[in-house]
C-alpha cells in the first residue's frame, strides 16, 4: 500500500487544483492513498474544510485514489476543531494520534481525553483510522482504547520515525517498535506502514519492506530527498522511486480498490470520477510583431532596457516601464490572477512558477519584451502557454472557485492556473 503525503508543512500557498494534479501524477505512478491536512490558503492548519473540499473535488475528477485526512498536526486547534474531517462524506480515512510527543522544538499534544473524543467521532461517523505511533507506549495506549471502542479490523498502523525528539530512523528502533506492536496485537489484527521524517535516502524504506511493512508513506510532507545529494522536483518522482523498490522486492503496488478491500473501506461511487486531465502544448494567440528596428536608435533602446530592468530570474526578465493593470472584469479577485509592478510581484512569481503545479499559463501582453521572455521561459519549462494581445482579444471574465481555472475572452476560452499581465 503506497500513500503520498504531498504538501510540505511549510508550503506558503495551498492551491487545490495544483495539489489535485500532483496527486493524480502520484496515482499514475502507483499511489493508492493520499494523506492531506486541513489548511488555509497560506498553509496554516484550520478547522474550515472549504479549501480541502475543493481539493478533494478536483482529485475526484481525476482519479479514485483513497482520500485520508489528518486529525492532527502541531497547532493551537481544539480537538473539536481537529476532528472536522470525520464529518465530511468525501473523507474515507483519517489519521488517529493516541499520545503526545516532542517534535523538534514543538510538543505535539494529544492528551488522553482528546484522544478518546477523537476515537468516538471516528467510530460514530464510520471512518477508517490510521493510527500514527511515534513511540512504543502509544501501542499500549492503542490496545487499551481498542478494548473499549473495538476499532475496525485490520488496524492500520503508521510507525513514524525520524523527527527530533521521537524514535530515530534506525533498524534497531524499527524492530523495537514492531516487537512492541506484536506484543499488543495478533499479527492478523493489523497492517503496519513505515513513515520517515527528514529522510535523505531510501535505505530505511528498503529495510522496512524487508521486515514486512505492508504500507509506505512518501511525499513532500516528510521529505523531498531521493539521495542525500538529489531532491525530487515532484511527489510523483518519490512515488516512482518507491514503487520501483517495491517491484524490486517481488511485489506490486496495490490499486486504490485493492487497498479499500484490504482495509474494509467501502467501495467508491464511480459516478464521482471523471476523465483525467491531460495537458498539451503551447497555444499562441499573439498578433503584434516587430516591423522595423532603426539602427540609429539601437544603442539608446538597449540603454533604456538595461536601466529599467530590476531583476533577472533564470531567463525571465521584467522591466518597470509602465504600471501594468489586471483587466478588471468578473473574477479578477481570484487567486492566480497577477500583474507585475513591484519587486514583491516578481519574487512571488519566481517562487510560484518554479513549482510543477502551474501547468496552464495565460500571459496578457501588448508584445513587450518581458512578456515574450516570460512566455518563452514558461514554455521551455514544460508549461502550456497562451499569449493574449489585449488590442486583439479582450478578457471578459475569470472563472474558478478559489483559484482561477479558466480565462474567458471575446474570442475564446483558455484553461488557466496563472494569469499574468505584463
């Protein structure tokens, strides 16, 4: 059972559509489950499911991967706020934390009264729990809870290693944890998985599989390393690496339906799944072109370009010749609609566009140098780029939920993760 945890805790921007695409790529690479937290637009843990529900809807349009949502994470949320995923019909599984632990400088607080409340909600709303065990005493606590609440079988246990302050990611610690779990439960009662924070290679992943791990959790939430010197650009690369190791050992990754059957998760309604998203190449709508360059002015023009240039980012050059305005039409307030007028704009776009999540980009430009360079650099980075000339094609509205998803003009419509007016 291969699970992807795609969102790093420090991610400063939560984009539902981008996360869904990332999850879909992981699904194609062998992931059967996705592990998500309830976060707001800026990545902070929140009791509001609005943004996560949007993410789940996009995921369901793409594939039938199992959706698991955490009831934990280091935060100031109350337990009543943390258990909100239990009440959502689209959540199939939830994480269960049965004890407190130091995680670096933070204390991950799970007092037993909160744990009991969480278990009651999980049972009442018939969610499948995945219990995260950070140290051996938590296995004892889980057994005591099971004696009262009769948790569904088989138990899915995530043995978590590698955080400062908890069990180290070593073979000795792994065997210690496995032995402690087997002291509390019969082998037929549980399936166990391996999770490693701050992982720098796959050596302990291989060890866990050799020792009988039934599941692996991999993803940017825990680490982006492939080797100590090589980091993954996408979660799918990590899943591909993990799936390859699984096959090397003579096994195959489970499909989502196989994992549902293994854990007694109810079958998914196929009517909720639609045709996968498939990006294509560049779509150019540019009408302006240079008709003449007068040599007598060439030196002056070049000098002006150099003087006005403020920053350079890997081939994307921006200048501040005039204030660029976003077409103020319905939907212009949506996330992902931007103009470039300040250093802050440039820094944001530098970070935003170097992620693999942005695949459809619409560039609105009057034929400026920076507009062409921006479009060219995005095309070379593998993005689908549409260039609009506002003198020829007027933006009528932007569509989407929280983030822009489509740009409608008086001549057509274009899929869009990022709209940039240059």
